[in-house]
C-alpha cells in the first residue's frame, strides 16, 4: 500500500512541476498555442486520431532505431542512436506543445475572464491533478489529452495559411 501512495504523490508532484513549464511554453509560442487551441476546440476527434496514429508510428520508428543501434557496431551505431534520439526529442516536443494547448483550453473554459497566463496556470493545475488520479488519470486521461494535443500540433504545423 505504501508503494501506491508514493507513486500517487510522485504523480501529483510531477503534475505540479508541469505548471511553470506550460506557462513558459505558452509564453514562448503564443501564436502556435492559440492555433492549437482552435484546432482542439473545432476538431477534437480528428486531433485525437491524428495524434494517436502519429504517436504510435513515431514511437515504433524510434524504438526500432534504438534496437538497431544496439546491434550495430562503429559509426553506424552512433548514427542510428543519434537519429533515434532526434526522433524521440521531436516526439517529446510535439507532446509538450500539444499539452500546453490542451492546458490552455482547459483554463479558458474554467476561468475565461482571467489573463492568459492565469488561464494556463489553472488549466495546467487541473490537467496535472486530473492526470495524477490513479489508474484512470494515468491510463485514460493522460494519453487521451496527450494524443489530442499532439494531433492538434501536427495539424497546425502542417496547415498552410490561406492567402
């Protein structure tokens, strides 16, 4: 039982640590965050589906490259490892910016009259605490929001601006 309590408290602590991270990301990428919010609001199912498919594909490619780098020797081992690491970083960046958009959407729906950074603060707090709920938060809410945010990020990233 002690392990369960320790894991739960660790998840809550990590969720609280993400609050300043999301605020900084929304401050660094305000235009992209607003576009991600619009996509999540307009097309949540499409964002989720695109995020899920791309997450699984990118994760599989990264894992395959890591496995191949373990079997290779010399320069090829280094090249495959660096390539797998670069793909993993791209995956983490897209998940982070996507989750920033999700947190901002949550904050906007909860506290629409607050300033943008306070909306992100409240959204990140609620998202972090919600994802820290044992079992349901870990295995349902976190993946669903991460994939929806990643899908919205991909849609925004590849969307061509209208002239």
